[in-house]
C-alpha cells in the first residue's frame, strides 16, 4: 500500500503543473488584464470629471491622466498616457517580465506556499481565503452531512421495498428534486420562507445577525443555524438524489448475493442481515466518496447560492477575482484547491481500504 500511495503522490506533481500551465497559457490570450482594469478605471474617472466640468472647461480623460500623445497600443484606453506610467503599471503587476519567467517565479513561490497579495484589495491571498472560508465550510460541511443523513436511510428503505408504491413515489420525488436547479430552488425558498411573499421564518441574507457578538453562546449557535438553514437546503437538493439512488443500487446488488441467502438461512433477522452483513459492503462506494463529495460541494456549487443569500464565501471571491483579473487570487486558489482535490482523491482510495480491508491496490496494480 505504501508504494501505491507514493506513486499517487508523485503523480500529483505533473498533474498540478499541467493544470497550472493550461490555465496560465489561456489567461495570456484573455483580454482585459489588470493593467487594462486600471486604465479603464482612469478612463471612467476622466469621464466623470469631464461631466462635472460641464460645457466650460471640457477636459479629455487623456489630459486628466497627465499626458498627451504617446501611449501603448497593446492596451485599450492607453492612448495619451505617458509610456512611463504604463511601464510602472506593468512593473507593479509583474508584466515587465516574459511569460515564462513570470510562470516559473509564480510556481516557485507557490511551492513555498507564498501566494502573494491581491492586486486590488491590499490583502494577502492566504488571509483573504481564511476570511471567506467559514462561509464555504459551513455550506459544504452541513450540505454533505444532510445529504448523507437523508440519502442513506432513504436509499436503504427504497432497496428493501423495491418495486412497491413507496419506491415509485420516492423515486419521482428524487428525480424532481434533481431536475430543479439549485439557484431556482433557493429563490423559491426565499419567496416562501424569508418574507418574499408568504412567511418570514428565516432571515433573508448573511451568515449571522448584526448583533451576533452580543449574543450568548446558545444564542450564537441558534442564530448561526437560523441563518444557514435555507442555504444548506438549497445546496443539498440536487446532491442527495444521486446519493440516494447510488445507495439503493448498492444495497440491491448486495442483497441478491449468496452470502445474504446464507445468513437468512441461518435464521438471522432481516435487520441483522441488512445492517450486520449487507451494510458494510453496500456502503463501500458511498462512504469512500465522502471526501470527494465534500470538496465538490465546498468549492464547486456555492457561487449562485452565495449570491442569492448574500454570503461572502470562496465562490463569490473567485468569481469577482476572475472579473477583475486579480491573478494572484485566481492562480493562488487554483493551485491550492487543485492540490487539495488531488490529495482528496488519494484519501478517497484510502477510505476504500479502511471500509473494506480486503481491497488491496498493490495487487491490482501488480
């Protein structure tokens, strides 16, 4: 098993480098980089000041920037700006170096977990991620736990009563839940339960109340769960369907095996057969997939939910960073979360061995 883990860890290196290379190359062809963002802001300020000046002293954005003529044809909006100003912007953002040198410097810093500082927020990427992490962890952790708490008992029940009206109706409900987009379900929850048009049971936005610091310990816990209820339900609705059907199919596959018939022939109760023999084998895939599912919920599906419920998490941070071309945030989070995803893949394989020691990846590889 040690050799298998070592091989997987060694594969992480070229995989992660490949991810970074592909995204770095793509970014070089995307217009509207950080230099263009600053120039657009200068252009916008020039338009505002020109409007304030009215019909008297009409000044162009070029004159407001302090230059006439010159500029750099590589950047939209650079006309009339001093070349020294453009060069200083490039130096600040690191664009005075060739792309290969910038990439190598970036990877060297990332190997030391030095992710730099945001271009536009004057805060380090690590501090920014730590600041946004509680929201995303809350959504990811509780959504995953809720999905397992609902899906596993429901999937077992459906397997035991396969083909009955209960199985048919619950399958219909699961499919409908899976077909509804998470963001649409979130809007429906707001309309129904957050004072949209019907009941005002849950808060409309935020992770905690404004007076959270003044509450007692029990009050803080209650307030936290009061705020997180609707976002967690909205995040879970599409995920529990797949898990439910996976649990049902796993149980059906195990129930029809010979060892189950033998256990029943020995006079064991149906509950003992299901939970003493079938459960461990049937839950192998479901339990082993927990780390990957948690990571997918944590980083994969939070953007729209965070926007709808006004939650400031990692999804929203990544979206805003992409719009602003804040490359330290974009590449720093890509590197960190890509590394986490690859490591979680290895952890998922180890979970198979923990759940069922009969599995030996060394023999499979050999």
